[in-house]
């Protein structure tokens, strides 16, 4: 495990060379001089021993015969990295496979040390993290959250100057957390800004980045072909949209409108105010009423027409109505009740598992690409992609939800072709749930108590070339008072019965305060919890505490289920002292 912990140190301070001491104990990687980058190789031992002498543990990195990585170096170190761009995806897949093929942890350390100072830092970090998560010998490693390694993707760019000043002038014990304001991207003049607290939430964005790390688009079958991967792409993003709609209702906004017309001006603007510290560029803004245009950027090796999006979309919708898809060998695959959604998820996302990538295209990923280059589609201004081009930042932009509402609607069209559940499939004979309520301390039943909470997180490991010691930011996020579900269940059977309890929450009324048609309301359900129970015979009251740090809207009902719950789980790793 100590070797595995050492591997994690290679994720820190992404721009500092490999030989600079890492971690709180000042661990040094003593690499073969051939591993040093061109800039430091001429200095050889002089530079490595300078650090080696004054620090803690020294890890002697063995020399291995490293596979060629010249193609991976095509992405320069000072460029940004996007999983949605086919070229970047391919490079990430290549590097992940190299890391996956290393026979031992020692070989992996060696390969990582060799690649780290050559490869683009974002690309290195992504592929190395994917490999650590998926290798048998490292899969239990507790990866540091991405916000700690690349804070520039999560916090206001003003923070960095202040943080450097703090690190330089204030001794470690006397440093105070730097507060990130809640409203730094717009004002109340912009209606959509009411949702900024949700869209720009640190935990929510970490959750989204982490999901895509666990479900990579490339890197070999053993990594990509996970059980029900396509279905989970649908379900996780559907839950995000449902959760977002809850929040919109709470803020007197209508449910999100899907971006279904690719020629219409996009009315929502977004000005992210994030700098990419590694890529030395800020994330460009999108003004109101811009339209998608042909993306023709030699630098990103991409040329794609808006009409391609339309064509792919038509092909997918036709497949849904025919209930079959074609694969590249000309065979027909039925979109069955059980497997159809998984196949469609792989097609729409689209991952390496899509049965026919030429015909069904790259709809979801390219939507991100078109939107993220809307300000400079032909690279005439030498600008890079906006926040929609990056899984770590995409959820900040209101258009993310419009795009994913469109994607979700495609899946719902498929769902609507499926037969109704029969009563016998929904019933559990002899089991009746006779009442459900939630209870918090000191408030009437069925009332949630929610509030804003400030938490601190140390971002120093993502700041290169600064003085050692923690640098905390203080940010504000939603929190709720703990509550329990009290569920009364009657089991008329003579013996105990096992079952799965699933708890969902849905808004009772729509945005016009009218009762829902179930057809529409079913899209609004968010999954709060899921667990196995053994139900004794007779009447039984289950008192189920909410999971730690479940999130609820500040204003009215709603909470997080399996997916949204992990927002805070991500964050808890960061701030055990203040997230109680
Ligand atoms: Cu998660 Cu579009 O896939 O963002």
C-alpha cells in the first residue's frame, strides 16, 4: 500500500517536475537521468540531489524500457484537455492502456515518472487516475479529489493571486481560509443566475467529473465495457436533470427547455470567470443568442457540420421507432425492454461500445464540442473551448442542462415505446406499505430543515511553485438537518420476506401549481435511497436515518439519491473538520 500511496503523490502539483519533493513528508522520486525532461536533463544529478538531500523518503525509481509516447505528446503541455474531443479521447485511451499494461506497481511508478513531465498535465492526470481506479493492484487507492489537484476548474480565478500572497507572506499556522463568494459569475438581472449556487457547486461538479472517470469513453474494452454502462449514462444524467428541475421550481423558474433546434439562438449566456492555470488561458464566455456553427479547427483535428448532429439524431430516432439498431456488420439488433436502453446509451453518448459509430455518430459528445467552440468555431481568434468542453466544468453552464434535457428526451422516446409494467410485476404479494413520513429533530413531521453551510477545503496541492503548507478556501453550499424516514410496512405472509426498498421524491405540482399528469411527473422523480430489507411477518416500522450529508434544496422539498448523494461524499474527503 505504501507503493500505492506513493503513486498518488504523482498526481499532486501537476506542473512541478517529478524530482521536486511531494506530499507532506517531502517524498522524493529519484528518477534515472534519462527520465528527466529536456529542460532538466542537462543539469542531471545536480538538480535531483539538491532536493534528495534535504527531505524525507527517497523512492529509487527503476529504469524500464518505456513504450514510445511521441504521439501522445501531440497535445502540448500548455493546452487544455477535453474528453469530448475525439483526438484527445484517443490520446487518453492510448496512455491509459500503457499504464494498464505495466506488470507491477514498480513498473507503473517508473512509467508514470517518465510520462509525467512530458505529457499534458490534464491528460496525464486523467489517464493515470483511470488506470489507478481500474488496475487490480491499485483499485483501492483513495484518489485525491480533482478540485485539490486542479482548483482552477472549480473556483473563481481571483482566488489564485490572493492564495499566492497568503502562501508567500503568512506563516503556515496563521493562514486563514480565503472566502469564495457565492455570486461571482453574474447578478440577479440574469434570471438563470438564481441557479448558480447549484450549477457552480464544488461537490456537484466533482461528482460529474468523477462519474466520467469511472466510466471512460476509451482505454480498452476491460475499462469501457462495464455492466449496464450505457444505461447508467442515461440514468445518471436523467437524475441530474430531474434534480436541477426541482431546484428550478424552488426558484420560480420553469423546467429546463431542451435544446432541440440546433439552428436556434441559445438565449442563455454564461461567463465562467475561471482561469485555466495550467493552460494559461481563461475559459471563454458565451454571450446570449449565439448559434451553433460548423466547427473547423485544424488545431483540434476536427471538422464537423451542424447538419451531422441532425443526421445522427434522425438516425437514432428512427432506430427507436423501428425498435432496432444496425451494427457495423449489417446485423440488426433489437432494442428490447431489458437491453434496449443500454444499447441506446452507448450509441448516444457515444462510447467505444456504440454498435455503429459511423451511422449513429457522436451525438452527445459533439453537442458538447459544438457548444464549447461556439465563440470561435474556426479558431480564428486562437481561443480554446468553453466550460462545456470539459467534464470538470460543464455543469456550471445553463446550456449543459438544456443539452442534456434534449439527450434525455431521446431516451424517453425509447422508454415510451416499452410496454407498461403489469400489476403483478409491481406488486409484492402480502406486503403493504401503509405509511411513510420523514422526521427531523424539533420540527413537525414531513418538514425538511435546510440551510447554507460554509466548508473549507485545502487547495494547496493543486498550486504549483508556491510556498509549502495548506491554503484553504471557504465556500458556501447547501446543507440540511439530518432526518429519518419512518416507514410502516405490513407483511401478511407467515414468514419474513426480503425486498429492496427504493425511496424517491417528486414535486407534487408543476411550475403552474397544477397537479401533474403522471406521464410528466415520472421524469421528475429523484432517487433518494435504495437498500435491502428483511421484513418480519406482521406490522413493522422501519426507521431509516438519512445518509450522512444528503443534500436538500434550501427552499422547499428535495434531496439527493444515489447519484446526487455522491456530491457530498466527494467533498467529505476534502473537509472532514467542517463537514459534519
Ligand atoms: Cu456527463 Cu454530457 O456527459 O456531460
